[in-house]
């Protein structure tokens, strides 16, 4: 069964045609050379090494697993979670490090990724995961929490189906409604305007 990643869902949120170009036509975007991407990967690596035994007692964390790869046929998702936290009430949550500044906004892309991780945790550990945590490393490791409801889950399920449909059928979707996104898009020279 085909599984997709939170990154693919984020790309689809930016513009549905990203999935078409990346998956159907196999044209990579080459983001791996961008400074913030490289720096973000380095931050993740450092946090994993430094924080091995650290438990967030204020959150009542009783166990932590780092860099956990999970997949789910049920949700058709796969991904690597920075930290999987288990709490004293026997619920769980993902924690993700972002090489970004916190600007008092819960970005849609961060919420999508976090909810994907919640679904992966629930399916693999059979425990509730209705919240997630993000650490913004460029804002003095500011910790924020996100909570999810049934509406969030239904919206994500719809988006997963859309991405999988593009990959399987080769459907050419409508482009983003935001012209601003086209300015810095790596596919702008081959995308119909």
C-alpha cells in the first residue's frame, strides 16, 4: 500500500502541483541545498544527541523515544518523529524541533505535520495522541502545544486522499490560489500560469 509523508502533505498545501511535479514527473525540487533546510537537519541531529535522557517533567513526561520511524497502512502515512513522548496519564504526543522563530502563529504546515505524527503514534502504540508540541529553536527553544479535534482529522484525511490520488492517477491539479507562492517556486518555469 502506498504511504506518504508529512512533507508531501506540506508541499501539497503550498501548491497541489508540487506533488504532480515531484511524484508523477519525478522532478526533484533540490531543497537539500538550501541553508535553512541544512541548518534544520543539523539542529535535529544535535538535539537528539544532547537531550537523550532529558524528560520534560513540567509536562509530566514519563518516557521519551527519539528519532522514531513509524508507518501506518490505516492512515497511509510514514515519517520520522523527533521525539515521541509518553505522559503520566498514558497518553502520547509527538515533539518536533523547528529551526524557526516563534511568531505567535500556529502555521498550517506545522499543524499538518504534527497531526500526521499523532495519527502515526495512535496507530502504532494504540494510545491517544490528541496534542503535539513544537520547539522553536531560534526563539530560545520556545515550547508550544497544539491540540486537535475530529474536524482537523477529517480535513487531514481528505488531503491525504487528494495527494494519493495525484500520485496514483497522475492527475494534474489546479495550482495554488496565492500568486505570491509562484514567485519563489522551483517549478515556476515549467508550470502553466
